[in-house]
C-alpha cells in the first residue's frame, strides 16, 4: 500500500507529534510520503490511500480544501471520507450533534451578513461572560472572550462588526474552567477509544494550543466524565448512520470543557486534521496503523 499523509506547505518546525506514527507506518512495511495538499504537481492517483494529517492551513482556504477533497476522493481513497470532511470543516456540525444528544456548550449561531447587538443578546441570555469564535477556524483564530463591562462589550461589538460581514460566528458562555483545567480530548481510532489528553493553557490565557505555550499531558477519565465521552460517541455514531450511511471513521478527536456545574460539554469534534497526541500513549501509533492496514483488504 502506498500511503499519502497530506500536509501543508507551512508546517512549523516544532511539529513532531506524528513522528512515532511515521515510525509505526515504516515498521508495518507501508510505503509513505507526505505531499502538500494544494501542490498541483502531486499525482494523488498514485496513492492507494490518502490520510489527512497536518493540513493546518485549510481553514484559510476552506473552499479550495473542500474542492481538493472532493476531487481526490474520486482519484483515490480519502480518509476520513470526503462527505465527513466537508461537513466537519464548518462548526455548524455541532448543531447536528446536539440534535442527536451530544451535550454541547450552549451556543447562539450568528450568520454572516447579519447585525447583532451583543449587549442586548447577552442580557437576553442572562450570561455574564461570553466567548466569540468563527464558524470556520482553527488554532483560536479570531476568538474573543469578554465580559459585560462597557469596555469589554464595546470590544466584542467591534469584533462582530468587523467579522460578521465576511463570515459566520458563534457566541457561547465563557466556561471559566478552561483557564485552569483547560480542555480534555478523547481520541478514537476505528471507532474505538484510544487515549485521553488534558491541554492546559499558560496562566491567564484560555488558548489550549501549544502554539501559545499551552502544555498537555495524558489523562484518564473518571467514571462520570467517561460517561459523557460515551454519550458523545453514541451521538456521533447515530449521526454518521443517519447522515453518512454508517461510514467508518478512521480517526476522531472529541474536545470537551467543563461547565459551571462540573459536567463536561462538547466543545469541538475534530475529524479533519487533528493533533492526535501520539506522544502521550506509546501504543496509539500502532492502533491507528492497524486501522489503516484494513484498507489493504
């Protein structure tokens, strides 16, 4: 099997988390290359399987990325499947998951081209702190936490006035636990739970990406939290069955933040190009390779 691990042209030098996965691929005797997804010179038909890995600039080129995924899914086999990838590139997928039972952080959807009075909306919702983020985005791009002080509301209003003409946004309550506990991730390969991770921001920050100095470590979910993980997994499986004819998901990462009542809430579901934190579970690279080897059959 010839395997392509799709990447981007500006991958940072510090990205080394996939190296154990690369070694596991080599150990399994699989021929692997890392072509740049939007390089027109790449012959995608020459690969038996294309696994999307570090295409970390896709949110800046969403339409081109989706068109690329559609095109190569005809030329070769793409994982995750193209219909799942396109669906997951916009965070409106969270509405679908909430509909089938996933415990989502409360969300107001602010459509592109609309005008929003953020002060009136916050008063109507009864929220004292809010969080704005784009429907299409990654690595905390254009996110903004704010409170209901006049200065902070003015900043939030300016944020929306600048962005809503060109893209849709989301408003959520700001879950303060992210400042200390950070975000929890549950990682799945082939529909089976693999390992858990806790991502903790630097003091005074809310961003859990290592781009901003955040740290991460292995995490074992307690019984109550794992029940939430299972609830989200069941919701995803139901949705996949309803919407995508039950296609198999090669990888998935479920990101969760704890709410004020101490319950984990779904923050994001990553099915396109998530970091999979192989460094925190030595067996995890082999688990994913084992799933990939099934495509030989």
